[in-house]
């Protein structure tokens, strides 16, 4: 998928380059004492990693970066970016709960563990888990708010287990909070750039919190104390990132990987591309790798030169952006893959793959869009690295949902950035049962990060934001992204058995104090009995009736909140990880500054009447 380069911060650490020295040599003279339209270093730190990268490689700072290698550019960005290695967003996290009672995971207690309460990735909380009825949803009010640090993007799915909230931030902080009050039991500072959420399981006989940092290293922390139990980096490619959270299942941690090499293709000097998507299985007790399976069997090799004269390699890409789905009955793990970054195209990109849980052996694959080769060179002024076809960039950003159709029949339901929703037969090697066009497909969706199912319908949110560029001399790149308040959004209920659209809810008017906003619904969808929650880029979180799509509740999270950990929490756009519902409360992150969305650092909890 197309995205900003938060992971370059972790990559900079891995390369060990001297970002501080490069900044002092090439940048400090102007940006430490700015004059005129020159932005201060503080202003630059408010930018995303990719915006800084663009300014250094193709923008106004290109001359100052002349001669720097890709690794040196990463090191420089890692130093000056908002969560840079030189100054983490969080340096110390204080416990504020007063005591730390024994952490216990009870199967009967309400919980939302990882991406979904179930291993099937349905993103559905049943009545006992949700603890809130559809009839009570209009009474939801803010219970507490938490400030996750000086970051502008809050993307990971929260986990609610054992009366605690486990939360990660792109600043590298991992928190264990009390579910009722928001006080902090413990905090852990990992490397910056965390995109994945937490999965709770067990390691070395202790309750453990598993997560992956942006560069791919997987951590196991003691869920009671926050103590590090182990950390391992099972992948070697420099551009590796982990976006989807890990899946803990019967003593094994499963993690999928993608990369930011797709974005690097926009640089004519970059030798594109050598990354292959992959899934690893690690022993939860030790972190030792049990197996690793690549989504593309053949290793990349040089296939020629780009128009700029740099080597080009392939096949590449087919990254795994989402959390694996577990099929206990068949002993299979399912993942959805992204597009190819370079030629030649493969049969396992934009596909659903089935792997043996114990060995990683590829059992079958079903491709749903063929010939989709794309990298950011296809949208750059100089298209040196763009593959021959160049798109359409319709990869999968969400996992398949394993559902029962009754009568012993099952299906894998999923929606794609093409705007098409599918049901596949997992017992017939992914045979297509039905496909339904739910929305227009674009590089930013179609359907982006996640659908939900209550066993009756598949609920699919549509993204499709309208984005344009606007000159802005205050930014290092000289321009900024502007959102179209009239374009994007929509929610569809699709019958699981037939693929027919039961209802659709058209986007609400986009209202914002900013002059630009978007009704696009990119964030993952969440379902409970009688209601579906879907967040929008304009910051509104809404609950819809599962019967007819009527809006039951609408709250604007793009505002300022008093935070239980002191100061103010600032809400913004809703994207990526959707709300979690457990124990009578709705948990949601607010703030996402990519693609023109409003930044923020708020984690919000709602309950009936705020009690």
C-alpha cells in the first residue's frame, strides 16, 4: 500500500549511521536559526518521514542531500523526524495506578485481544464481550482520554485483556493502562515507528504482551510488569516493516511483513526492488524462529536497468499488511497480500494465501487481481522505477474473515482496495463463491484496513478520499495535501450467503474547522449485536444499525480532551486501527496525519453516560 515512511526511523538505527553529524554538516546552519521562509527544525519535526524524504530527494532540499546514500538519508530522517532516534517522543513512563494487582486472563471475562476478539478476524464482539446494547449506544459519552505522547499519528489497534488496555504508539511507547480509570500500570520504550498492536498470550510461564516495532523486531514483555522477556528480529531485509499486529495461537507467535521499498521506488536513484513479503512463526517462549514462508517463492534477481540507469530487480513485493487469520479446523493460517513492486508480476500478489500452521507450507493461493505491479515511481515526476503496467495498486490491506455459512459450508470474506468484496471457499482452494462491487477502487481504497462480520453480513467501509495539492511556502516541500470534503466514504452491508448488498449508508456531510476535510472511511470496521462502528478521516466515529444502516450515534473525536495522564490530548482523523468494544466500553485512537488527515495523539474511551 502507499504510506508514509515511519519505518525509516527504525531503519536508521539498524544502519548505525550518524544522523546528528549529517544534520550538523548539511542542515543546521539554516534550520537552527531560520530566516524568512526557511522552516525551523521544530516545524520539520512536525512533518512525516516521507515528506522529509521527498524534500531531500526530489524537492527543495535536493541540492543539500546530493551525494547521500539511501542509508544516510534514512539516518538523517531518523534524526530530524518527530519520533527520531536522537529524541524519542517518550523518554520515561511513570506508573500512576498506585498498585499493580495480579494480571489474570480469564476466558469468561470480556476482552478484545489484538486485531480481533477471535482468531477468525471477524472484528465482532458478541453480547457478552461487548457489554453494551445497540439501544444504549446513543447514551455513549466520554469516560476518559489518554495522551499517547508528542506524536501526530496513532494507528495501532488497542488490546483489552484482564482489565487492562495495552496500547502502542508510533513514538515507540507501549502502555499498560487500567481499563476503568486510564491510570498507567507500566510503560515500555521500544524503538520508534511502532505500527502494530499488542497480542496477549504466554511466554516462559508468564502472561506476555507481544508486538512488533516498525522495523520488524518482535518483542515479548511480561504483561504484569512490562519487563522484557525477549526480542528477536526474524527478517533481514533493510526495508522490512510490520504493520499488522502479531497473532498468538497455542504457544506460537505469527507475524506478517511488508516493506517501505514500494515508496522508495519514487526515487530515480533507488535500485528497486528486492523485498518479498513473508510470514514468520516464532516460539512464544523463546522467540526462536520455527518457520518463515515467503509470499513469492522465487528470490529476486537483476532483470535490467531503470531509465535512470540504476539496477532493477524482481520479482518483489506481495507484502502482508494485516494480522494472520487462524483456521483451527483445517490447521491453516490465511493471509492477504499486496501488489508487486517490480516486474515480473507473480501469481501470489493481491491474493489470499493458505499456509500450514505447523510448517508454513503453502497449501494454496487465490489471486484476485493479476498483473498489479506498482511502486511510487509510477506517480513521481521521473518514473524511472515504474513497472511496465504501473498499477492499479489494488492490494489487500485487511485480513480475510473466516465465517460459517451453515450446513457445514464456510467462507473467507474480504474486501479489497479495488472496491470489490469477495467470499472464497477455503475448502476448495479459494474458489470464488461471489464477488460484489461495493465502491470505486483507487490506490487509497476501495476498502482499506478492515471489514467486520456478525455471521450474517459482511460490513465494508469505503475510503476513496479526494486529494489535491496546494502550494504552501511554509512547508519544506513547498506544497501540502488538501482533502475534498465532498468525496469518499460509505458503509455497505453485504449478505454473506449471496453477496447481495442489504443496505448502504451514504457518507455524512464532512464538517470541520479546517478548510479541508474528508468523509472517507478508511479505518477498520467493528461490529456488535445490532450495530456497526466506523470511523472517518474527518474525525467522526459513528455507530450504524445493522438492520438498515441508520446512524445511531455520531461523535466528533477531532477536538481537545483533558487527559488522565496530564495535559491535553488532541484528536484528529480516524484511520487504520478501528474501535475495540469490550466490557461496556468503546476504545478508539484519534489522530492520523497522512494523506491530509488531521494529526492527533488521543486515545479515547466511551461508555454509557460516561460511567
